[in-house]
C-alpha cells in the first residue's frame, strides 16, 4: 500500500480507490504520465492485465490473519489461478473466482462465477483442507447467489475439478462471452448435481488417461431432472465406449421394452471397471436397480 501511495503521488493526483473485487485504482494520471507508471516496478509487479484467472479474483485473509479461517485461502487462490493459467490458457474471457476461507464469506464467494468456501475434507480417513465449490453467482442486474455443485472437495483435487469446467468454457464459449454468460447459456440447463458430476468425471478420465469426448451440450432436453440426466449421460458414455446404442428403443430416458444389457467391461475388458460400473448403473435394464441421483455414483470417480 505504501508503494501504491508513492506511485499515486508521483504519477497521479494522490488519490487511490478500491472496488468490490479488491482492484486498486490510481486516479488522476495524466496522459503523459501513463508510460512512466506502466514502467514503474510497482506496476510491473502488480500489472493490471494478467490472465482471466487473476484479473477478477478475490480472496479473503485466510488462516494467517483471521481466527475464523479454515484454509490458508490467499495462497490457495493464487496456486489455483497459476495452475489454470498453464493447464487451460484463455486468450480472452472473464471468469470471477471468489474465495472465502470460511462460511462467513468475507471473500463474497456466493456471488462469484465460481465460488470457493473453505472447509475440512477427508482423504483416506485423514482430515485436510477442502472447499465447497459453487457456480452461478452474479453481480450484474439484481445479482444472484451461486449454488453448490461439489461439497467438501479436498483442496488438492479442487484445481482438477475446476480445470474440467474451464476446459468446457473454452470449448463452448462464444467470442467475447464471459463465464457468467456461458453459465446462463449452457450450465443453467443442468442440475447442480450434474454439473458437479461432470467436473469430477472429466477429472477422473484425465487422471486415468481415458480419451472420451464427453462434456456439456448446448441443447439439453433433460429438464434438469437427475434421473433423465443420468440415463442420457450413460447412453452417451456407452456409445463412446461400446460403439453402439445400449437399447434399440428409448422412451422418456428409459428403455421402452425389456432388453438385456451387459456391462461394458464384460464386452471389452480394456474398459475401465469403475467407468463400466457407472455406465451400467446409469442404464440398468431394471428400473429399481438404475441410479436415480448422481450422488450414488460419485465415490466411483473420486481421485
């Protein structure tokens, strides 16, 4: 802040402003002073244009400076943005990632495009840092609170789940489309559980080096109903792995007649067993055995 104050006096009129995203503005910079400010070591260290992952990021103090913090937070936010900048570089776009170290929400995670709320998670029975991940928050118009898509994600894996989301944003986004607009056009057609499951599924597939062309679609007919979403996703996965439709006739996202169905792994032993089980449970020929909600299957794709 001292360096910012010195720069504001040297190049501007001594005034500094902060906005809701913790961006810092040096006011009153004359046109002939702009180059000097941009060449200043202070500006070079905290440049105004970085990557879409840093430009609109917010992170509250975290455990180092706040007694309520559950996770370090600021370092976690920086590590996430650095990872995404390398894993899913974006030439253009706008994504607001807001981080709160605890449920109190000082990082206003609820209104972020992607929000992170610090929590504790368990991996192999051991407690470690985690985050609840939400999407759909808005600051435009009347604003809106985001909704949870993944609960208690271990922090070490959260970056891979968000990577899935960013890969889909990059693949499907229109020119100049912000993540908020992408959410309204694409993600809003899916249930929160379906979004979270797709994030985890893609991360699992990448971790196993399984090449499947599966992701969100532009025109969805499942009506945000998990039962329908499960069957539709299972059908798409089955076609990708087996090379044909699972059932000859389908009615309202269910087999129209009594047909037998073999597990994909039985038909092809090279198919990942967990993936085969997921597909079979999504498409099971007997309704009572068919998965009804995504939470039934999430354990099979845990990293």
